[in-house]
C-alpha cells in the first residue's frame, strides 16, 4: 500500500494504542528513566499527521524519560521525543505512578474505549487499581481532544464499565484527601459501573469500604445508584463523593459495619438504604448489633432518620448521630421482634419482645410494645404487657452505647403498663411470683413514683394481695431503678409506701409449682374477705423508718405504729429494723409487748426476730 494513501481519508483525530506493559513512576531526577513502555500497536492521528507503529518484534520497547514538558521514549531501534501541551503535561505530571498490563486504548471524536487485564494509577488524591475491565465512554462536547481531560471528563460523565467476557471486574479505589482526614478505601468485585450525566449506578458482587480507619463496611450483592453533578471533570470528595451520598439508593443481600474505635459491629440482612437530602431510611430483614457488653437483634423493619445538612456527609458519624437524635422505627408487619442482651461483671440482662413504635427525639425516647420479657442474672424474670414508655435521652448523641442510653432514660421516665408480672428464683427453694397492673410508673426529678391498684404475691408460705399501693422514693444517679435491690435501697434511704388493704392466706403451692412456667397468677384465687392489715404507711428517711397500720387486735380494729433505725444490706439482700419506739392499742408502749404481738401477727419464713427488738427480713 502506498503510504500516502493513508491521507486519502479525513485525518479525524484518533488514538489507538495497545499496551503490553507500562510501568511509569515519576522520578524527580530527570536524568534517570521514569519507567518502561512496551506496546503492540501505537497509532495516533491528528489533523496534521498520522503515526502508526507495529511492535510485534519489540523493536520499540522503550525506557521513558521526562524533562520539563518533554516526554521521550528510548529503545534499541528508535528514539521519540514529544513536547507536551501544557494541559497534557499537567495531567501526566499529576501521576505519581501509572501501570498497565495488556491494555487497549481507543479514542476518536465519538467514543472512548479502554479495556485490559490490569490498570493502576496514583494521583495526589486518588489511587485506582482495576483488572478484567472493558470501559466504553461517549465524548463530552466540551472536551473533544484526545488528551487526559478528554478521556477523564468523557468517562466520568458518559461511561460504562463491564467485565471482560467470562470475568468479573476487580477494583480498588482510594480517596486520599486532607492528609487522610477524609480517606476512603473501596475494594470490591463489580458486575458493572455506569456513570451518566446526573447518575451513577452499579451492581457489586462484594464491596469492602474503609472510612478514615474508623468504620469498615463489608457488603455483598449490592445494587445501587446515586446522584452526580453534571460535567464532573475530576474525582474529588466535593465533586463526586458528597453529591452521591446526598442522594443514594442501594439494596443488597448482606452488610456488616465495624466501628473500630468503639469495637462495635452491626450486621444487616437484605439492607435497603435510601438517603435523599437529610432524610435517611434504612430497611432490613433483620439487624444484629454487637459490642463488648451488648448484643441487640431486631426483625424486619425500617429506620427513618433525619440528618443535618451541616454535618460532613463523608463521616459515618453524621448518619449515626442523625438516627440517634431524630428517628422512627416502623414496619409493614404487625410488630417488630427484638432481642437485647447486655452483661457486666455483676449483672447479665436479656430483654425480648415486640415493638409497635420506637421514636427518638433530640432529648426524648418514645416506645410502644405489646409484650416484653426481661431476665436478670438468670434468676429474675419480668414480663410486661402493653408498654407505653417515654424517657429522656442525651441530646447530641453520636455513639450508640446502650449503657449510657439506659442511664439517661432512667433519670426521667414515665411508663404506662397494662400488666407487670415477676418470677424470682435466686433461691430455688423460695421462689416468688408477683403481678400488678400499675396506673403509673415514673422516675423524674430524682423521684420514683409507683401507683399500683393491685399487687399479687405468691410464695410457698403465703398468698398476698395488696390494694392501692403507692410508692414514692428519692433516687440517685448511682441507683438503677431497673434493679429491684437498688430500688429497695433508694426507698430505705428516703421513701414513702402506702397500702390501703393487705390480704394474706396460707399458700398451698410448692417451689416446683411456683417455678412452673404454666402457673399463672391470674388463675390463683386470693381471699379478699377480710384484710389482714389496712391503711399501712411506711416512711423512711435519714436511716430511720416509721410504720403505721390498722389491724385487728383482740378482735378490735386498732392502730399500731413503731419506728427505729433501718438498714438494707444489698449484698445479703436483708432488711434490718431495730424497734426503738412502738405504740399498741390501749396506749401500750412496751417494745417487748409489741414484739410479742408482732411475732404472733407476722409469721413468715422470710422474717426473723432477733434479740434487742431487731427484725430481719430476707428478700
């Protein structure tokens, strides 16, 4: 063929290069080689020239040199030197290194094609490693030249990447900004990646994401899309990543988020994530949260959160903070099932049940549940029905810590309950059952307030029924109102208990029967013919207690009162009262006579009468 026949066609700008191997590393010493270049085909057509080289015999394998804007290739058979345009020089100079193996690049006025087995590049702020890829891009009308800008802008706005036939795309992308302050490392296996004018979409087999070495997200089988600005010219946080995170939709099979600083881990099955503006919705088939002391599991539901536009969208804490301060949990099903376990060296706690509603406000939590079961230390079981709970929450939370959340909740708490039942069996020979339907349970301004229209107690000795029980106790921050022993401790320090009527009859139930889960308090008949005691008032303050009650003495309605020092031994679970003053009917004030009558009236395995007018009650 006559070489001049090449000019018979329109010399439309074209670049057609097949690279066998390129290994370029920018070297500040311009006298030293910058790398090596081996190609099979090298064809460049411009308006003025057409250069086409075939290198099947490797005659043109070269070392790469660079001096200022000059780029040179020196091999055994030829030397080439080009003076780069300022734009091309800036693009080449931005690379710290560039590596290719078996890569083909084609660019003309209409399209860009880049495919190959391995491609790696390092710019000041980004690192890209990929293999087995086939990328096809349209040209951006504002960047028609076959240069770095033309390639980058075309592919960032009109590009699609799919795997080579029979392969999957392996890709790793690192964004290194602000000295690592906003570092992102994405590593995954992709089925495709598509960049359109205002949208990015992808289908990922697996994706491992590292955000600032604080949070690692491991996801499988993820399909998603997000917003991108038009006319993106380079990969930056502001130009590509932040717009994507501000308008994002993704679904997948499985996702695990590890919070490295807190040593927390969260796993989601079938995650469905949507984030538009400052509205985040996180759906899942189930979710499991693990920390050093806590495990939390919840069934199919969705969490809707409000996030702040002023917070950094790159930081995972932005979304965590939003969900912890203004969110709502909901489901299309009837109820959301949950399990919660936490353990310390002194206590294990397991909570199971369902949620009808859970809302988090900036400084408040609201929860509705039909059924919830609490187990403490494997020897205390509490069942709640019809919970309507409202309590305070620390404002501005940006970390999930169950212990801290519960601690704040207890300080300002209101609960409405349909019923509350308890089974305690720390001593399996002395188990106890209890049930009540409280009108009010609240803890606010360091005051615990309980109103119980009825309280039923069952043990192996007695069946006890109390009517209209009112409890008001001062609580301190160090006392846990969810632990009965600490509630007793608070009430002994400063508290008031009133009971309108108290009925007792002998129990016919054995410990085994009481521990039987099929035994229900509602099925037990309590004798309400005559109260054993009534108008009971117990006031404790400053280490002393004053008790007044009405009862029958010698067949007559009589008032009895006594007082003295009181002490609660929380380790022994033992209450001690030393009677120093007493008053019986007919003005009898003798403590010895009082103790005699007390022993006759109150006989129970849990009560013992010691010397010096001391009463001990083991709870």
